[in-house]
C-alpha cells in the first residue's frame, strides 16, 4: 500500500444474520483527502463507516487503517488485538449523529477526558488544547456549561472538539447534521469545512449534497448494498454515469426543489 494512502478497503462485506448490509465494497482514501458517502437510507453507509475503526466487525474483506490491517471474521485472518484497536481508535476520531456527550460533565471536561485518560496528557496541557479548540469553534464562553444548556449545533461542535483533542490523523463523520434543526446545520458544516481546508483526512456520511460538492474531493454513491459509483465530487453530483446514481440524485434534487417551493410559499403567505 502506498505511503499516502490513509485507509484501504478491499472487498468488504457485512451481514446481520441473513440480511446483506453491503457486499464487495472497495475504497482507497488518501491522506488529506475528503470523501463523502451518499445514498438512500438503509444501504449500509453508517455501518460501513463504523467498520473503519472496527466499531462494527465485518464478515469478509480487509481494511488497512494507517498501516494497521483488519480482517473480516470469515476471512481467515487473525482477529485484531486490543492494542491494535486502541492504536487505530487513538488516531481515528469519530463524530456521530447523536452528540454522545457526557451530560454530567462540563463542556471542558468532556473534551479533556480522552487525552488525559487514553494518552496520559497532563491536565494543564489538555485544558490548553481544549480551550484552543473551543475558541476555533466559537465556543469559548461555553467551556464551563453542561451539554444540556447548549443548542444541538453547539453540542455537535463540542463533539468535534472532543474528537480533535485526541489529535487524530483521520476524522469520520456519520451524518453529523441529521439530528439538527435546519438553522443550526450551517455552523457544523462550517467547522467541518475548516478541517478540510487544514488538510484533515475525512470520510463523512452526509445527505448535504451541496456541501459534499463544495468540500469533498471524492463522492461515493452507495446503493443496492454496494458502491454504485464513485469519482470526483462535481462529476458525480453534476453528471453521474450510472443509472442507479442518476435515479438517486434525481430524487434528492426533486425533494430539495419541493422543499424550497414549500418554504417560498410559506414566506409568501406571511408577507
């Protein structure tokens, strides 16, 4: 595997009982590349991204993450060791749909916990790093608040800070805006865009098509339990070649147009 490849997925398959979640998925992600995964609900996008740091074991194929190779449970390869998983998860940050913050800890304590516990970073150093991240996200004034007092967008930005506090080399985002009210989405997308500009390697499952076109280098369309098409973001989103990708994007664009028309009509009624 080339030194500039951060994640190398080969022939990945995953089942839940008799149900095929996805099959024969292969994907390479290079360092500093941003890959957006899109597709209909229920095609295994979230399960796939969780396989990368082995939150979900997979059945067949392999994933190599920063030089650490993981094998499918039915592939005959050795199972990952605890040390191997710890090494991968230390360098691969993840942000979920739900914020998963500890409600009994302040924003600051949520962020410093991982570096202090896992990496044994001295508290003063962890606090300094956390405050710098909060400043970057425009959340300095929220440092001593508890998550329940924050908006959903603020909580998600804290979750991003928490992941970044571990100084990851790769960031995974599992539909980070899906639980947010529309007016809160922009701040979270802006934070992710900033990371892209700084050269962070990122894989994100998203339903924000315009954001994917602007930020991603590569777009992957998952459909029918596999990859239907992948390529440069603008090419995929503006001129997909496969019928399956064309049908999915046509539905998305039609839904977005209907929503825009509805909001315009509501504005007209109010005027």
